[in-house]
C-alpha cells in the first residue's frame, strides 16, 4: 500500500477539555491514528487542551505535544485552530461545554453519558442537531472487532429468532470503602451514578446488537454511602485512609433491569461499581432459536459462539480475535494476538474523525445517546413507581 503524502491529508485541529484518564486516551489516540492507519485521509493535530490542574496542562504541552494548554475551557472553543472538541470533563459540565462548542460551530465528541441527566442529554442532542455540527459519543465497546463480528452474525440471522439478552457491566472501581469521593460519586458533579457510568454501555451495546427496548422494570441501590473526601486532581481510582474526613455518596452504586425488546426478545441488565469479584466485566450474552453468542471485555479477544446442530458434540466454540476481523490487523497481525482497551479508543476516534472529514453524521452520535437516556429515564421512573414503565423518546424539536 502506498502511503498518502501529508499534503494530500486534511489537517483536523483537535481540542481536548479534561486531561484525565480518557482525556489521555483520546490525546494518545490522535497520535496513534497516524501510525496505525496508512490509508487515512486526514491527520489529527493536537491544537489546544484545557484542564484546571496545572500539572495536567504541563503534561499536555510537554508529553503530548499540544500547541496550547489553558485553565479555562473557553480558550479551547475560542481557538480558531480547533475544529473538533473532545469533552472528557465531569458529566454535569457536559451540557455547558457542548452548547458553547456547538454555538461556535465546532464538531463535538463527548464521553458518555453526554450530560449528567436524561434532560441534559436531550438538550445537548437538540442544540447540536440545530447547529448542524457532527457529534460523537464514547460508546467505544461497539468498535471491538469481535463485537462487530457478533453484529454481523445477528444481522444475517444465524442465531434464528432472538429470545433472550443478558447485558451487564460489573466493575470493582467503587468496591473499596476507602475509594475517594470523586465527582463520579456525587449527583451534582457526575449526575446519576452507575446507570450513567456503566449501565449506559451495556444498554447501548444491546441497542446496537438487538434493537430498541420498549418497556422495563428496575431497581437501584447505594451500598457504600460514605467515602473519604477527594483531593484536587484525584481520579475515581484514588484511595483514602481510614482516618480521613468523609462525605456522602449521592448517587447509585447498583442498577438492575428486566425488559422487553421491540423484536419480542426479553432481556436483563445489571450494573455495579461496588461488586467484589468481576473487575471490568462489560459483557453480553444473546440467545436465539438457532444459536447463541457471548462476549466479555475482560477477555475481549475471545467470542463464545454456540451453533445449534444435531451433532452430539455440539456446544460453545471459541472464536479468537485476529487480523481476519475489521480493524484488528491495524494493531497486530495474525490470530489470537490480542488488542486492548485503548485500541478501541483509536478505532472510535478514527471513525468519528472520518465522519467529520466526509461531512456526515457519525454513528454513534448524540442520537444514540438519546436512545440510551430514554431507557435510563424509564428506569428512574420505575424505581419511584415500583412498576413497569414504557420507554418514551426524549427528543426535543
């Protein structure tokens, strides 16, 4: 393959607001796109980063090579060199940042859940749609090569009529009672808790693979109700001491849903940040009349596939990731040579920026985030009513 010359590639100025964990991942992604995808038609350029922590601004300039770094996020949006804004700030800040970026004509990629509440997500989607900017949202598990393969199997009907779906995201990041009271545990900074942070991924993947959810009943709980107060710049993996002052956790640790899909399948979902055992079990199992599929982020380079046959030795087989699947070969050659979490970020950023270059709306964008929060809103109503609730669109005209 002949590599395109730099003069043939469009330069895309990228701004990042918030240089925490995912800010790092997206900033690295911009650099890695250049090295993994020779046939690209664009080159991302790290133009401007904003973060309130001075050490992170120094890191943006010294380690990542941003052209500029500021304490005020408005400087990123006002910078004429920035065409696309990546938002990785705390959830309750999302809407203000999105509105400002859209009004300035900047394309917007926002980490899920696009706001801290369903109403904020609905407003963000409306603002960007009216502004005509291209949106993206960080439902990155859609881009796992074996998840794409599972989608292909479902689309071709190889599983027959779907009957059951089980989605879950179990994480231990909040299982330690000494884990710091970061913004993720606070309703006024992070918005809702595990429903926004983890369940959003599980339900979005079900939307991608199976289709819309029509009604549900659910429950939530907060198991660890106090945590040591956070220090400035601390992430949600930080740990305090038993003697540290404590504050109240104001959003949920756990959520569960029983639901019906529009196609007739029944489903269950669970999400927990306070469970002990599963460390990052973002997983699904989907069952049909002719087969089944199962995938787990903890083992993201393996897919379990059951094909119903009359053979007495029939059962689940393992499909290993490899360069015969989309994207995988851009990172490692051969079969069963694994890729990792940040490779999924590179893929999603590549596809989002490709949509920007081609001037078309990206999927997954804010429209898909809106589909998720319609489910979240129904769950929150169900928690209050104790009853089944219909999933109702939240789109604003």
